[in-house]
């Protein structure tokens, strides 16, 4: 009788273990004081805390379990009446964009002969039509299927028996050891172009040219790992041959999808929109056409604005690769504030007949925008876009750009659409007839616990999409604070003063020296090229896979937990010292404080008083004073960031990780949004240099002169600091003339000594 190499999975009911929650309700083993209910049709990306919050109002919860794909959950109550009340109240209720199905949980059965139901959902990916053991997502994560291959029998040889056991198979005894690792006698065939797939390594090759992992150290080719039986060897040979053949002919699925596609982009003249246009024409050169919605601005025609856009340094790389790339870009005159986007009938008909992919990034990003205008630009424009998209005959994908802070009133924000505090339809109607003064007076009450009108209107826009775009191929991306580019096309490229860019410039010029915030708060800053890459991947996945619900993707870096606002100040000051800005009025310095009194005291001392002195000097020399006004503008801009520099949020990115796993290796390289390799120290070096070169348009060759100016400002700052301290000490402790004279002499000696030391250090560094 051959000896079995595995343990049987069968066991008695008392010792059987299940890997998913098993209900005790209506079963013979029902435990007292535990009543389990089943919740189906949960929105994708829902978090356990959200389920707990909704169901704990009906009684005491003993346990909450949410499936990996968040498509269903189990909730355990202590009392049967509480569980029944939860079923009665929550069954059929809207939760996010779905209606829940809440029932008593049934005991799990292992009867494999049960009838297959195509409506059953996989708890790994949430899709219908297969079980979790057959899930493709499970295979892409590297876990092999537990099903046996029908082409092979139960026995692989006369001495080894294989059953469906979860215990690891036994390896044969190693023939010899190399570098302390066991070497096995069974090697699979090596596949490469030189050998043609018909070569088995000899004993000499195994001892001289190959290591224990089956890798040819000299040629760089790979062997299959050792296996325990002939049938697994044969299966691995087929697998590796197919994998290598496919790798040699692998092409980008995303680039292939965008071939001969017509794309419509709103907000193309914005920060994200410019980067999106550049990435599409550079990485997807076979695009049919790109239509940009552009409005005339300050006397500049639409064509002039597009010409200025395409002539920026951002497009230098694509201009070298594809000199005629601008032939595929057309501007459509329009405005998101106008009815039907202000499109002419011919342009509208062109989009209806030709457009297949839509990117909607147009919005106002001003935090203190009047509520009426913010509603018209961020909410009403979404309704106009949906009306246009419903007419498009070839539409395959829509990507809406929202913000991760749309629900910043929550500390833990899941990848789902939350109900707003007020119905958008009522607010849109009120914005049309209500007086401006009344509307502005009610703004704080309307936005409630959100810090500004921007985040509030973005939340309303998401809810409108969940209600009116259920029949459209739509996805939502939520970037956090968007910063300069990381890698492509130019490291450090930035062209606006929003967010961190304004902090870099104001600090580098010496106008900003203190801010309200916490040094330990997470600075969730995401590079703009990472955001754009994810947008393109989302458009591809939405068109190819066609998710049933509206997926939400977080594009954030907070989950890495590696960047805080304290480090932002540290890295920024370090690199501003080497990438010095021109015409600075003070040596760069920035500190965060959580104490409001200390903040206002430091601001008056370090910002307001120097600005007042400079304005007095400007009046003396006959120039127009400007530093007090500039200081007030910086103060108002910085105050809008206090809420974000003082708090931290948790933005789970499960959908983003799943999207990355669905992409091929070559697509992950071309459209990379994996931030594990991001070096924040180097990123801020590029950020400071990019702000100097592309935002302020300063001459990089004059950086050495700016550094010398920084050194002079630092010496002057130290002199003023020590002089102020000396004056205070003299006023407090030295009243007589004799002591004052001695103190002045000592202070002069110390001053000249420090000046000589500083001069020598400066000469040595030069």
C-alpha cells in the first residue's frame, strides 16, 4: 500500500474549520446570544467601520465581517429582537449607490452538488458568475487554484499519492548543497532563444553555472523551480513556455485600446489637464483626435490659448518624438458656465458622433469661491456633462476628477460615494432665485462641517453622478493635494501657485515664515503625473471591464505614512538653500505651530513688521508700497490650508491596488502610479527647482548669485536678532551709564568677532 503524502481534508463536524463566517442561526449548533444576519449588495469599497456605524444603532454588535471585495458582510447581534429589527429597517434601504438586501444568515454547506446560481457573487472581486476559488483576481495575486487538472489522474506515480490537501507537498532529498542551499536532482527544461527550448542542464552545468533557484548566472536565463513529480514538471514546462512566448510579443493593452479613439477633455488648460494632454499624445501616438473645451480669456482667442498651451516646455519631449502631434488636437470654444457648455451645433454634433472617451477635470479649485459660483462650476457643469454624454453614440468611458477631501468631515474615507447633507437639486434651484447677500450669509450653514465651498460642491457632484449616471460607463478618481511632477515628462514641472507650490514660492521669497498646522500631520501630496497615469488607466479599465457600479479610486500617498508637514518644511528649506529664488527679502524659514496665539504673535513679528518697514523704505525712495498687501494675500491663502495642515485622514486605496494588479507589467511601467519608489527628499529638490524654473521663470544660471544673497540675508538676520536681544537685556538689567558703556564695548567686540568668523567661513565655502 503506497504511503500517502498528504493529509485528508475530511473531518468530523465537531472539528471542521471554515475559512468564512458560518451562521449559527437556524442550525443545530446555534450558540446562545448570537444572531447573525447577512448583508448583500454593498457598494464596492465600503469599509467595515461604515457597516458597523449603520447597524450598531439597532443593538449591540458582537462581530462585523466584510468580504474582501466589500460585496457582502455578516453582522452578529446579541439579541434576536435587535437582529430582526435591523433586517426590517435596513432591507431595501439605499446605502451609497446600492440598495441593500438584509436577511438571516444561512449556515454554510460544503455540498458541492448544489445547483449553480449565476447571480452569486465572488467575495474576492465582487463580480458575478464565479466562486472565489475560480477568481481570476486570486490567480493574479499569485495563489494557485485548488482544483485538480482533469488531464491528470489522482496518482502521478506508483509511489506518490496526491489529494486535495492544503498541506505542502514533500520535496525529495537534495542531491548536494550549494552556497548553503539544497540542490535538487529534478530540473525542468530551460527555454531561451539560443537553446530553442531543447536543452536540459547537465550535472556540470548545475554545479558551475546555475544556482538553486534555477537561474543561469552568466546568461541571465531562468529555469523552472524544482518540483516533486513528473506531472507537475510537464505542467510547469507548458506554463513557462507560454509565459516566455507571450513576454516576447507583449504589447501595452492600454496603448492598444486608445488607438483610433477620439477623446474629449474639459479643463485642458488647467494643471492636471495640461499633463493629461501631454501624456496622451506622447504615450498613445495612434490616438485619432483630442478635443479640448477652451473658453476665450482676457482678450485671447481660443486658438491663441491652445497655441500657448502646446508651446510650453511641458511639450518639449513629445515635440521631439512626434513633431506633428498638434495636428491631432483641436479646440472647441465653450464654457462650463454656459448652457450645453456653450458648444456650437456643429461642435456638439461632432462630439456626439465621434467621441468615445471623456475626461472631466474642469472645476474651480479656489477654496473661498462664492458658493453660488462654486455650485455653477462644480455641480451644474456635471449635469450638463451627463446630458451631453447621454447623446454620445460611441461613448465607452467617462472619468470624473473629484477630490479625496470631498468627504473631509470624516476621518476614514472609503472608496464609495457618500450621501450629501443637502439635496443638490434643491440647492441648484435656490442658487437661481436667491439673492446674493442672502446666499452668502447662509454659506456657512449650508456647507456645515466642511471647511470650504470647494470640498462641499465636489461632494454634491459625486452624488449627482451616482444618481444620474448609473447607465453610463463612469468612474471617479479622487486625488489628494496635487503637486509637481515626479518623473515625466519633466521632474518638478509645475505652473500654478495652488497648494504646495504657493508655499514653496512664498517661503523661498521670505514672505512666509510661520503657519498653523501640526508637524506630525500627514501631508497627502500626490505628483501630478501619477494622477494623470491613473486617470488613463481608469478610462481603459472602465471601457474594457465595464463595472456595474460606479467605482471610486483614491489617488493618494497618505497610506504610505512617510511624509508629514514637518518633513515638508525640513526638505523644502534644505533645497531652497541650494535652489535659491531671486529677489528674496529674507532668509527662508518656515515652522508649523498648533497654538493660534503663538501663530499670530510670530506672524506679526516675522512677517507684518518687516513688510511695514519695507513699505516705508519704498515710500522713501519714491516707489509704490506693496509688501503689506502681499503679506495680507499670503495670509488669506495660507489660512485656507490650516484645516488640511492640522488634520490627518485615512484614504484606503483598495480599488487602486486592484486596478494596478489588472494591468500588465509593461503597462505598469508606462502608466506608473505605484509610489513605493518615491523618494520624497529628491522629489522636493525637483519641486523647488521646478518652481524656480517653470513657475517663476527665473534664470537657473543665476542661482549662485541668489545663494550669495541668501547668505547676506542670513547674516543680516542674525545681526538684527542679536541686536534685539542685546537691547532687551540692556533695558532690563543695565540701568547705569557705566554698565551700559561696558556692555556696548563687549557687544561690539563680540559682533566684530562673529563677523570675522562668518567671513572666513564664507570664503572657505566659496
